[in-house]
C-alpha cells in the first residue's frame, strides 16, 4: 500500500484549475454537474483512505476493541510512519464525521422550520410572506407527504419571497425572479449544493469546488430564467436589484436569486451572449486540459483508495487469528 494510501488526501488539488476555468468557459449546467461529481468522488476516496489509516492507529491504542493481530508489525508496515499518521487520523476522521453530521442536521432543521412556517399559507408553488425584510429563495421538498398541512407543504418545493422584495421589483423583474427560483426547484440545485458542502467538510482541499458550484448553480438558474422570459437584460436587472436589497438565503444549501457569489460577474454574463452547451469541454483548450487533468486525478484517487482498501482487508484478514 505504501505512500499511495495518502494520495487521495491531496489529489483534490488536481481539480483546482478546472474549478476556476469551468466558471468562465463551460455552460453552467455542465460545470455544476462536472464539479459536483469530481468533488463527491474525491471526498469519498479521501475519507476511505483516512479511515484505513485510522484503523492502524486505533489498533495501537491500549484497550481498543480491535483484534490484537491488527497491531502486528506486518499490519503497521502497510502504512508509512504509522506511529504518527495512524494516531493523527483518529481525530481527523472524527472531525470529518462531526462536520458532515452538523451540516446535514442544520440543513434538515432549517428546511423543516421553513416548511412549518409556510404550513398555514395557501398550498401554491409560490409563498409570499408579509415581511419587511427583502429576500427570496427556493425551498425544496422536505419529505414525504402526510395528512397534516405541514406534511403536505413539505411534500413539494416552493418559491418563498417577501412582499418587501416584490415591492422593489418591476413586473418583468418579478417574472424573472419566479423563473429563476423555479429553475432551482426543477433542477434540484439544493442537492448539488449540499453535496459539495459535505465534500468540502470531508476534505478542505475541495473548498474551491464548493465555491465554484455555488456560483455555477446560480448561473444555471440565470440562464434558465433568461430562456423562459426571453430577456437576458431583464434577468440581469432583477439580479442586480435583489442583490442590493436582499439578505440572501437562510442556509448555503438553499438557492436564491441573490445567493452568495460574485453578482457583478453574473450580471456581466447575462449581458453577453448565451453560453454554448457542451457535454464535455473541447480537449485542446485550457478548460478541456484542466477537466482531463481533474478527471485523471479523480481516477487515480479512486484507484489508490480501492487498492488501499483491498490491500488492507487482505492484510487484516491474514493477521486475524481464526
């Protein structure tokens, strides 16, 4: 196994170039899907290898419940510098688990609270709140349908907008706002955002991909809104107005018109021509080379983690007394 067990921990660095270039040169739909897949696979691989190293470190602790054979020199020899990295992996993996669990719990709690707050409103796709604070966001489905009004509301996605924000938008801009939020719901952008949030918690080297997906998901909804209402300039005006007066969304994994991100870049992109749609970027371009580099790094990470897992299982099986 050797040093290859550590490769998945640092191979997310190979995705940094494509994270930046995809924002600029890929259609936002393609960029969002590509970067999310890269982030999830790289995060899973690094977590697997961290868990394998943790097993070696845990087996060295006195009083651990693992078989005694798992602390044999043959097992420890599979991991370089096992004395240090084995024990360091224990708090590192615990931190990953706690961070991911907190993100999931907070995400679920905010969504449940939002659905309960909307339970008394009319059961339409758009929920207009009489609030003096201007904001709007897309609230995805919160769970299974039930008998109560809260359960029925949680069974579908809704566009949440306050009267304060609607009062600041012109009629055409309101149509752009609703089209933008419906695009978030239709494509389930909350899943992409949550996936990259968890990936960044699992491996800090994936934070640039989380930032990039937060931007490309908004750009994806921008383009869908522009296509729906037939005016890119109107969507740009709606984004600019909402960004000036809105406070954003209650959670980074919920999408909104004025969500975090470089709003001036979104407006500039809408004032230009619509981006070309490519399932994969052309090879002999900067973004194409970056994409292939990230794909190669991801494939190497998957192979390294699979090799490490199989090797460790075989070594532990041989070291376990029958």
